[in-house]
C-alpha cells in the first residue's frame, strides 16, 4: 500500500487526502435514485478529485450508520481505478 501512496504523491504532486464522509441529507437529487446513493456520491467526489490528491479516506462511521458497512474500502479504491 505504501508504494501506491508514494506513486500517487509523485504523480499528482500532492499530499492532499480527501475524507469521504457524506452526509445523506446533502446527496444531490440526481444521485438519490441510485441503488447505492452514498457510493455514487463518493464516486463523483473521487472522479472530480483523483488527479489532485494522493489518497481517499472513507469514514467508516458514516457507512455503518447508513447500514452499508459491507462496502469495503478496497472496493471503493478498485472501482475508482486507484
């Protein structure tokens, strides 16, 4: 994992980490109809920022509270192509 982080730091010239802790009440309307709105919202954040940051940090408490704790961080990374 450290080698992936080091490559992202170098490639994006960034030490910025984006926290993925969506507030369900702030999910845009167009994503509320998705099968997994929280995941779709995070996906949009990841897509919009991937070239500018070196890492993403999902806040597990948000997913557990939303009863989606079965979504593992590695799924988020792999689906984001990171």
